[in-house]
C-alpha cells in the first residue's frame, strides 16, 4: 500500500504528539569527600566516604498523560557507594544490596492528588524532613542521634500505598499504609503514617505521624529481602535505641517550622519518639535487658541558614535529645541525653556542582538503651567509646 505525502506527514505528526505526551528522565547525584572523626570506636579516623550531603544515586523518572487530567508516573532510584561501586541500601543483617533501594514506585495522578504503590518514604520524611538541618545543608552527619525519629530518612517503607493531595492554597496532606504481609495477622509488621504541610510567604509548617508494628523486623529490619527478617536478631545498630528492639510498636510524632526574612531562615523541629510495649520477643526482637513498658525520647532542634551570596550558603544548628526512664529486669534505666551542634558551609561552583564543609560535635550523658553509660553516636558513624565525638567533612557534590 502506498501513502501520499500528505498522509505520511499526518502520521508523523500524530506519532510526535503521542511521544510528547510521555517522558522518561535520567537523573542522579554523585557525592564524595574526606572525613576526620575524633573517636571512631576508640581511635581517630581519616577516611573517604560517599553520599554525606546527599546520598549518591541514579534514577529514572517517568510520566505519561492519559488524558482528562489523569497521568501515570513512576520512579525507580538506585543508591550506591561512589568509592567502591557497591549498592548503598542493604538488607539489615545481610550483605545483599537492593537494586532500587532508595525508591521504587508506580502510580496515577490527577487534580485530586496522586496514588502511588511501592517502596516509598513515610509522611514524617515528606512533611517534616525538609525542616531538619541535615536535609538542608548538614547531610546525615547533622541528623538527630541515630536518626531515631527517621526525619533524615534512614529507613524506608516497603509494600506501601501512598496518597498525596494537590496544593490547596498552600496546604497539602497525605498518608502511607504498608501491608505487613503476615498470613492471618493484618497488623503484624504493618506501617502507617499521616502528614500535612502549609506554606504561605515566608512561613512554612509541617506535621508528621508514623506508626510501625514490630518495628525491629518490619521497619528497621527492612524486609526487602526475599526472606523476611526474624525476631531472633537485632537489626538496630545505634546504641541510642538498639536496646529497644523488642518494642511491639514504634511511634513518631514530629513537627517542623521555618520562617524566612531576607536571606536568612530560622527553623525548628520537635519529635516525640516512643518504643511501646517492650518485651515482645516472639514477634519483634531480643530483649537482653528485660525491658518492659515504654521507652520515650523527646528531641528539639533549632537551626539557622544564611544565603551570604548567591553562591555561598552558611548554616548552624543545635539539637537536644532526652530519653525517659524505662523499666528493666535490673531496675529503672534513667535514660540518656545527647547534645549536638553542627555548622556548615556550601559553595556552589555552578547550578549543578558545589563544594561543602560540615562540622558536628556531640556529647552524651546518662544511661543508653543498652544499659551502659551513654557514648556519643553521631548518625551513621561508628559510636565513640567516650561521651564525646567530633567529625569534620569536606566534600563535593554534582547533580545531573
């Protein structure tokens, strides 16, 4: 069959229009640098590490216009270590890495909001995370001790359904529900969260709630493995809260606020973290200290950033964490306190490339979750052997 020139041009135009209605974007971040830590397991440490300001990653983001205001979208995002090429997100207690361990979801969007399905962030991360200094200029080093409230996104949610609303005059809201995947028990290993945000001129506000059942297994254990973790192992590494692996429920209530005036922004976060119903060794995790009841932490952060020039951002933050009393087989554990200060400078060589400096100091006191004298434990570093720890990071980041 022969086509006229006019018909051929018409077919090409239709094909081009259909192609324009969908797109796939490759994106990523590479972040590397040099660190000095004053006490890493008892010794000064000089080392290279990847993904401190932002985790090194690459991903694919796609969308398709389905007509009538309805669209399909997906994200698959891989995390990796720039220094050795290994996968960054690993199953707890295993060397097995996750190919798309950062995010992996597909869904639909419309004028009524979006509905997404897959491995995703919880509502505390979505709505309160942007207010933390670590998310803005301090990297994971400036996160709260052990990232105990997950505001810095140490843990993700598998098997999740997420709803995110459109923007109603500056107000947004959403929620996440994750199936536990245990036959005959709907609540076991389940995770759910809710959040809301508001932005109006210089003022922004955020609220998030997170509830995880059997958290050592279903949340901290990261059941992305082909065989789900079991309660016989402790999948929490930070001494700040590793002693509470037997909690039946992990609950976080968090809020954040920021106010900008000129080139400066003053921000704050507050979180209440509870490890509830300790002693569930059958379904949650080990309990060598014989804890019972609830363990509670309260965390307050105040931060400040200043855009000194279009290319130079400066930041400072102070964080205070207080653990409450908790009953144990040998008597009450009075809890621990953590004081942390952070400073940072970020200089942009271009829109995509910047160099940065981060310094963090932490001091601990009291008795930590393991029942021992509390030691400083800057997030994602080997804990100190004393009450104090300092670290300095010089890095470079490139976005593509």
